[in-house]
């Protein structure tokens, strides 16, 4: 009786700990942000909250944010939708490799993407000079400003559209398509009459996700917009805080709430759209691939040409820039050098600290979240559906919110001294906590997905043999979901390693991260060194993705988006 009572208490304690963890990492920062925005001096200030949005600079930044986010979503859809259809619905050759390449722009840090395209089309483009297309002397960089931001937001977010729509295509009932083809319907008619209507929720969700990502993007608008004073809300917050200091936190909290509410509206609309997707999941038959016939090879050539333009050429521009001693020096056998790599890896104290800090903080966040993921996923699986939905929404919220919003929330939470800890602002701890908040969902999603696919008979058999819930968690659930937890751990490490949006406002001297150093070097005109760091970070990302792909062979479908 005592043993049974202890088991029940242990389960209750674990449940309370999981609920407290989710509240502290998800709800608490958002509540603190809202309190500062609406009660800046301990009293309600609704008029002041509204007045902060009527400033000309804020209205202009809000207009730029909406403009670039909307058109960025359009560009992302124009790129991602065709790829999703040809990869997910046809017999295009090398689909899996193509999917892997299409995912890369999403995994590569936005600031790396921005720097790569700046070096590709800039007036001192080493690659264009090498290829025989030197830019005109005295010309500006066409990537700077509104149009460049829209283009790169589209490139960065095209994988979001691709993943979302392809997920819908993988669930299409093949018998409907087969029946239509047997009745003599052409492939065009099948797509228009069957595929598109069934995919409507996923299409809407893809566009909304792309739009929300554009609202919160910082790296691309910062590198392409700040040099020409084209400000969005995220870069305005960054500029105001770095130039004025903590005195403007109530104003920045209000702006952060506005960005967060826009993202939250997108989440709600997306959830409502996706709630209708179950209407066609009435069959377990596999989806059918449409045959391209004589168009198979030409479409493959077109697809790979686009991938080369989106991914290979900008990366080649980074490589070329990183191998010259200074801008303006043409790349040749005589001028090629590895000094930039040696400088950033072994000579500069700041970059050495950045590599160490990013590696340590990313590894710590990944390991901690991997440890949290199994009990969190298990408790979620035991909750009622309504409670589980609320908890899952809370977990997703810090990741769906723009990183700049989370940064402001962390500053508000940890600027003042804490009992026994003092102020965490300006220390590595605030960055680590921000990483735990932001990437909790990346660690838990693979685990919860795999727990949902574990046959209930395993747990029932163990329970019949006398095993309690905690014992079943340790001996049955944990070993089965360990590969999924490892996959989530690697995802967190990869995303945190090159992260900039969160750490841009939280770093201080001695706590620089790779994203911050990369941004600072490019701003300081040391583009060749920035290119070297960007190449190293890209190699790390690709290496982790290849390791994830290998682990993904033992994981259920749906955990890794390109498999």
C-alpha cells in the first residue's frame, strides 16, 4: 500500500514539475511582457499603449513590416508550391535529395543567407568577377532595401511552404486519384478538381506560416535594411534598445506585444484552417504519384537550376569572398588564401569566444531540452485532449513568436536582481534560458510524435504484469523514444548554434555568439572574415543535418520533414 501511494505521489509530482516547466518557459515571459506594456509604471496605461503606435517612425516601420512580410510570403509560395507538387505528387527523379536541398535555406541562419546574397551581387563580388560578369564600377548593391528583403524572405521561407504543402500531399487518399484517373480524368483535371480542394487548409497554413516568419525575421532586414535606413519593427526595436538603453523598455514592450499579437492571430487562423484537414483522412491507402512522362527530365533540370540559383551560387559567393585577402582583390591561384579562416578560428579572441559560447550554450540547451522532452511528452500523452491542446499551444508560443519579442520579455524578467542570483542580464545564463524557452517545442515535437505511435498493447501488457506508470516510462517509453529525443536534441543544437534574433539583444562583452559576431563583422566592413565564419557555420549545419538524416532512418515518418 505504501509503495502504491509513493508511485501515485511520484506521478503527481512529475506532472506538477512538467506543468511548472511549461509555465515558466512559455507563459511567464509573455505575461511579463504584457504587464510592462499595459502597466508600465504599476498602473494601467491603455492610452499610452495606443499612443506609442502613432509615432511616425513606428507607423513607417509597421508598414515596412507588413509590406515585406506579405510579399515575402508571395515569393515563398511561388517557389515552395511548385516544388511541393513535383516532389510530393509526381515521379520526378532524385526527389529525396532535392527535398534535402530545399530544406537547407530554412536551417541556415538568416544572417548567413543575407551575407551570401550581399556578396553575390555586391559591387565587389568576387564570384561575379571570377565568372566574367564584374559589377559596374561605382554601382550599389541591388540587394539592399525593400526588394532585397522581400526576395530573401521568400527564399528563406520557401521551405516552410514546401514542408507544409508536402505534408498535406502525403496524406492525400490515393484511391480518389486512382478513381479519377480510371474514369479518364487528365492529370490537370485531377490536380484542379481533387488535389487543390483537399489541400486548401495546408495551402492557407503555408502562406500564414510564411507571413508570420517574415514578421519576426531580424537577420535579413537588419543586414539589408539598416544600411539604407529601411526599418521594420524588429530592427526598430533593436535600434532603439541599442541606442537608448533600458529606459525605452515600456515602449519596446508595447511594440513587441503588437508583433506578438500579429503572430498569435496567424497561429489561431492556421489552427482553424488545419482543423478541417481530417475531413479527407477516411482511407489508409497510399497516395499515387502522377507520371510526368516526357517532361520528367526537363522539369528535373528546371528544379535543379532553381536550387543552384537559390543555394549553390550564394554559397559559392561566400566561399570566393572568404578566400581573398581583402575586397577588390580578384580570386586567383596567386591571391587565394586561408588567412580569413585562420584569423577567425585561431587569432581573434572575440570570434574564439563566440565559437565557444555558441557551442557551449547550444549544447547545454540541447541536452537539457532532450532530458525534458521525454517526461513532457509522456505527461502530455496522459492529459485530456483539451488540457493537452492548451499545453501544446503554450509550448509552441515562444517559438512562433518573433525572437526579438522573446528577447524583450527575457530582459524584463531578468533585468532586476533575483533572490540569491542577482541580475541575469549581461550573463550567459539569460541567453541559455532564452534558448530553453524558444526551442522547447523543437525538442518535444519528435518525442510526442513517436509516443503517439507506440502501440498501447505494450504499456497494457506491462501494467498487467504489475509495472507501475513510472516504471513503464523508464523501461518501455524512454528506450523507444530515445532516438526521437536525440533527433530533437540535434535540431535544437543546430538552430541555436547560428541563432541571432534572440541573442542580438541579450549578449554583452564576453558572451558573444556566432550570430552576433557574424553580424558585427559584416557591419564593420570585415566581410571576408564574416564570409569565413558563415562557411564554417554552414558546414556545421550540413553535417548535423546529415547526421539527423542517418538517425531518421530508424524514426517514424513525419519527424524529419525531408524524409
